[in-house]
């Protein structure tokens, strides 16, 4: 049984500019970093792996690998985004802070059950901060059944297009 998320890891251009965004702006503590000089297969490398801790004990992690090519590009929300849960008050505070800091900031988007704002981090990744708009009192089994039916309909409509 999977217990939960430990970390998601992404590439970064520069560990310090990434730290400034995630620690100084978003408030995630830089909790751990390790320098990797050799892979488990014995390949020589030069990588810094850094971990930023979230309130639930999980982490967002980044690899800076200066000697390895990687095409950094601004990600479209539908391609890749990282969604992090905050309170409604924090959402509004971060919206104002992002705009004041000159960080690309969008929102507030009302998705019915959550509200979201969006930033772009220094690596081009879209960061979504989201706040629940109502307590979760829904029937999770019913929601899962509805989601499966929607997915089945989606697949059928693609096949018939």
C-alpha cells in the first residue's frame, strides 16, 4: 500500500534562484540537500539534489545538473503544473505578494470546489496555489463512480471523433 507522497523531483537551472522562489517567496523550508558525484551504476556526475519541505512532511525536490543538457521552457498549465494547497487567506496574500514582487501571477480562478492562483517559477514550471472553498463532505465512492463514467464517455467520444 502506498502511504503517501514523499517528494516530486524536477530539474532546475540554478539551485539558488530556485531556493529564493520556493523558500523566500513560497515559504517552503530548504530541508535537505545532497551532492551526487557518482550514480549507483558508477557513472561520474555532478548534481545537487535539494528538498523543500511542505506542511504535511512531503517535499518538492530539484536537481541542478549543470553538465547535462536540458531544455527549460515555460510549461503550459495543461502540460505540467504543481498544485499546492493553502488556506483561502494565504491564497489571497500570495496573490498580492506575487504581483508586488513582479512574478507572473494569475487568478483567482473559481473551479467550484477550489479557488486557484498561478505563478511561474524561475524554471518555467507553473505553480498553482489552491484553497478549498467548502468542507469536503462528499461521498468519495460516488465521486469516483462519476469520475470513471466521465472518463469512459471521454474515451468513447475520442474514438468516435
